């Protein structure tokens, strides 16, 4: 082989490698933006809209027999914080915010939710007590909430109260923004009639688990694979009463704040959706 042919082949390989690297980079999520400490964050925020305030919420992580106590926290308006760390573009529709926690928990929340409801990133209890929630239901020690905890104005919204704490991530250290996870949850070949179930999976499952390799890092089980080993009855027992199946598990009951019939319907819908996903 002459020198020119060798050069051409090497150039072709270099171009191919560059294309592969470019594609891989394009597929990677945006780098997470680390949140500053509260004192530093306070200096960054517009004092007209970003001052620390005291807020009262019904605490879903302390739910007992369907009731939540009121707790007062100190923190900053979430929209002001997000603008400070991500810029004004974070409000563009069709995007999703990813909040990452110290323990591997990931919460993905559509930006539209922040235009519909008020939220705060809090960093302390207003009464000066420890910034934590008790973990009596799981038999464990109190759970620290810092550095930041995302809370919502849920006192007058029965719908938000029924959601429980799945959209209330704590121990938040960073946030990033990217396209909606519905692109990953509704791959080609899945009937559009499962879109509602995919949204249920995003809200209730992706914070800890994965679907088709996409989701949280806390308990990175691929539910579309795991579900194949369950019949519908066994699946419902596991997701509705996890501690009855495995005492001491950290997994919370599915949609704990909703009526039992509605919880069972959600569990069944998730089962049907996960079983309908194509094999990878």
C-alpha cells in the first residue's frame, strides 16, 4: 500500500472517530450546576425577589395516616435561585430540571410545574431545630435535609397533598436542565395510549430507579427488566406495601397520600406500561 493510501485511510479513521466522539458528547446530559452555600447564594440573588423568607408547608415526609403536619422553613424562592444559577432560559417549555442529592436520589421536574406552583429551596427550620425529618416509619435515624430541600406551597392544594413527597427532593447539591424525560420513556413502538403511564413512572419511579437505562442512581434497577419477573398481584404487593414484602426496605409506598383504589389503579397501570416496553 502506498503512502497516499495510508494517509487517506488514517484520515478517514480520524473523521469517523471525531463523528463518534461528537455524537457521544451530544448524547451526554448537561453538566450539573453546583448550588452555592446559602450565604453565598443570598449575595447572588436579586434582593427584590430573592431574599430569604420563612415559609409554611404541609410536610409530606412526615405523613401519618394521611395527615401531614405544618412545618416552617427558611429559604429562597426557587425561581430566583434557578435564574441565578441557570439563567433566564430555564423557563422555556418542554424542558426538565434535574435535582441531584447527596445520596444519589434524582428528581426530574418539568419546568412547567414551577410556573403553576410556588416553590422554595429551603436550608433551615424556622424554629432553629435541626434541619432534618424523623424516619420513625422506617425504623431509622432522622434524615438530614441539607444542603437544600425543595418544598412546595401545598397548604391549599388537595392534589399536591395527595402527591406525597416524590417531588420534594432533599439533600440537593446541584441542578441541571435538559429535554423532557418523556423522550426516553416513550421509545418508538410504544403506543401513545401509554403516555399517561409514562408520566406516572416519571413522577413515582425515576427518582430512585431506571427505565430502559434512564433514571435515578439511588437504586439503579431497570424496572422494565425487573417487572418481567412479577405477575400483576406480586407487583402490586411490592409497590403498594414494600415493607410488608421486605421489612426494613427504604422504598416508600407508591402514592401514599391517595385513596387505596387509586393507588392500586396506578400500580396496575405502571405494570402494564413496563411490560409493554420493547426489549433493549
